[in-house]
């Protein structure tokens, strides 16, 4: 329910006139048993089917939402389930489903897809060091009342003497068993976060926040109960809608989890397009694993630093980290008029949120995208030059961001240096790189240095998204140089760790080397197999040139991990996946995750996506010894049938790399390795191109 907290008497008044229809499903599920072995899922309904079933012409607002919610309730009832959370704006709902119920819904014509409902976890008058580290005292918050911040957390303590109490609003009632009143925080996490954003200054008490005047708008959504253990992605999705309905400009999420949700991502994309700035914690397990919702493209991912501006050891690091802020021993407010110093990216996130509110209050003519751009371009660079996976663009700076907007305007009057950045995925010794560089106009050229000392003459690329295969395992520092149309450039460098799992010796044979010339009869080992040269040769890989190298068997009886590999051919929303995985003893199982909630165990499946967009495709293979390997691909699918399945036409002057797909003279081809050769002339069992048949 949406309520306004007035003073400190805890009176609830002024309920919103718009019925909070998303609660209908939760209210219908109050009699669920506490013990339930079913998995909780998000069911995405078919948009076209909903329009057809409900004849939506003329329906608007709460009437449309109510009609959608009732349809969801009936659909769940048909399979003996109940709606736990209705998400009418996403045409989706959350429910617990047994395997039977899951299969029944999956086959229902009104269902687009079903995905696991991912769990989300909490990420933990002096002036805290972080206030000055982000330049908060150098910029006035006199106009902060023009900005509203929504805090999703464990609640808020409005009776704390160092926190704003008048005019703070909130929502509660989340979860299957109700999280409790938003103005009660039995855990403390939410109150600590809110204190960093807006603890009062000038009152001689405790601490001060980034916005110390007490005028910044606050809306609290209690998505966690007082235990603060976890909530679901569907609850976060619904909370986004509550923040939007409350008029929030910024949403603070000091929370997250490891699983992607298409429905949750859609909510962030839509509300970002409507003008809301989303900010979330990068995660606390100190690994390179991505953390959601922070890793969605339309959410700012925040890493943590200490008082010396050095990266916190617990802060997660990956290509989606965008900004850094103080997150170690941050002193802030707690329930019961207390204070404490806590650590976590949860503590770093409200610093960025507070700075965003502070800067935006001084530049209300700018959009959420303008504020985000200013924070990025004005951040204090740390680590390697430009954006990196540990600090993102650097430590957020309030005064510098405001000065940038004052000097250049919202759109930025002067050409800015691009910011180089990339992500990568590893499959055995092959690394796929995905460019994520940004510029105020456009990045027009890319230069990659793969730092392969074993192949120095061929370890560069000018492709935007190259694939490179290393000869040996090891640690490599890969550099990307991104250049814009005005010649300004920046560099991003990341460490790439290649570990194929293959043995480094074989019955005394020397390992194959790309630098050595071999004569007939010379024996080597490569990727756990023995080979003998048939003729004089130089720099020809044994696996690629069987006419030059004769395979003589495996090196050891010991099992070697399989290698997952695949390519994809898209025709509109339908994608055919080509399996290229291998194992020394054969692969026994395949598990495909199409990134939209659907799975497959077929060796080479064909899948039709419900809507166009980018999907993260994962293939996991397992051999007889139950050793597994995975490959991840970012795939873009579009509606409509494209010429030759949407494949690009082959170009004579372009270099193609492994798994690149083209068409030429109405025939489809896939590259086996790097080449500029004509696929029509060089396709076949031993050649560089695979002939995939006629275009559809």
C-alpha cells in the first residue's frame, strides 16, 4: 500500500486513489502453505494473445490493468496454481509451479515464455569520509526538493532524529507473507542506506548525508522483511512500478542476485526510457560474476572503494561496473537512534544515488541519460586509464559532474573523449570479445592487442567484436583502443585468464609450436592428441590441416574436459543453433539456455523467440565422466524474415574469424578460422568455409 508518513506519530493517511492492482494476485495467495516444494517462476504472457483475448480497444489505466490481472488469475487457476505477484505492465505474473503445472502453462497458447523468478539479496555530527570523497559538500542541495529518490530495501526509520520524517512516502506489503510496514525497519539495512543519501546536516547530531538539507524527496518500498534474507525478481519488478507511480526520478537498489530475468530487465528498460535513473550494487562476493539488476544495460552498476580510493576486496568486477563510490566502513544511521559503520557495495550505491540527486537538482533541465553521461564523463579515473572492470569509469564526483553540465549543457557542447570498454567470454583457449565502448557521437575504429607472446605477428584485430584463439594457457592483458571521428581515443585493458584444462605434456613429445618448422616424420602433441607431420610445414595447426598432420591417438587414458562450442543462424525470430562441441570420449548431454526462460536438451535445437532483442545464449555440455563446459553468446534477433536469414553478404576486403556467417550467391557459409578467402571457392571438408546450404 502507498502511504504518507506524517511526523513521528506513525499515522497512515492519504492512500492513492489508483488501486494497486498488482497486489490482487498476492492477496489471493495468502492461504498458501508455508512448506512448498514447487519452484517460483515468472510467467510472461503473449502480448498479442492478451490483446486479442481482452479486446483492449478503449481500455486504459486501472481498468486495463485489472482486466489483465483477472486474466492472469484465471490462467493460474486453470492449472491449480495461484498468482503470487501480478505484473500487468509487463503482461506477466509470478507463481509457484510444479513440473506438471509448468509443462501445462508452457504449452498454453497465452504463454510467451516462463523463467525462474530469481532471488535478490541485500548487497551492509561527524562527516563520513565518503561525503568528501564524492565532493558532496562542494555542491548545494538547496533545490533537492525538486528530486525524488525511491529506496527499495528493508524499510525506513522516520523517528530517527538524524533522518527526514516529514513528507516521506512509502509502499509495503511485498512477498508471499507480507514484508510489513515500510516505516518499520527491523533489520537496519534500509535505514543505513537512506542515511547516506539524506541524513540531516547542521543539527549537531550523528552524521550527514550527501543531501543534508532534509528536502530531497524520499519514497520507501519495503521489498525485504525484517530478516532481510531475500526477495524475488518479480517483487523488484513490481517495486519498480511502485517507484514510478510515486513519481521517483531515481531508484536506489542496494541488492541483487546472480540470475538474469527478461521480465525484470524489461521493467528497467521501459522505465529508463520514461526518464527514471536506476542505480544498483555491483555485488559483494569479490568475483567476476555479473550481478542483477546492476548488470542490466539501463542500470548503473556501482563498485565499492575504501577511504584511500582503492577497490574493496569484496567488490565484484566485470564489464558492467560503471561507477565506484565509498563502500568500506561507511558510518550511517540505524533504527533505535543508533549509528554504525557498515561495508558493502550496498553502502557504495547510495553515495552514487545521492550524488545523482544532488547534481540533478541543480540541472533539472537535463534528462536521466544526461545525468548518467555527466557522472560517467566527470568520474575520477582509477585503475587502468579509461573504464575498467574494477572501478568502471571511476569514483563519482558531484561538483565535477555539475561543472560539466554547466560548461557543456545537457547534451555536451564539446566533443568528448570516447570511453573504451569491453566484455569477454572464454571457451577453452578461444576468447570472444564484445565491444562496449561509448562516445558522445560514435566510436569509428577499434584496435585490439591480445598480447599473445606465442603469436606476436597475428595477435591484433581491427574488428569491433573479434574472436581470438590463444596457443597456450595463461594470463593475458588484452588492450582495446577505441577512436572517435575527431581522432580522440581511449584505452581499456583487462586481464584474460585462459585455462583450457588440457595437459601440458604428452608421453615426452614436444608441444606443437606455431613458430617452428616441421619436417616429414616430426611428432608433436596438440590438444591432448599426438600428431605426425606428413610434409614440411610451418604455422599449420594440426587440428585444422589433417592433410598435413596425421592424428595418431590420444595422449593419455585420463579424461579431458569437453569443449562447448556453437554458432547460430537467425531467420527473423527463429534461430537454428549449430553444435560444434567436442570431447575426447564423446559428449553425453547438452543443456541450452536461450536467455528467455526456455531450455533445451537437444544437440542442435531450433528456437523461436517471442520478441526481438538481445538474448544471452548458454550451451553447457557434459562428457561421460560428468565433466562439463559452457559457452556464452550474446545473440540479437529481429522480427521479420531477413535476406538469407539475416546473414551479411560476404565482402572481399573483410577479414572473417571463426564462426562468422555470411551469404554469397544465395548460399550460406560459416568460417572455420580467420580468413579473407572467397567462400564459394574455399568451402569443403578441409577448407576454411563450411557450406551451410541454400538461403531460405
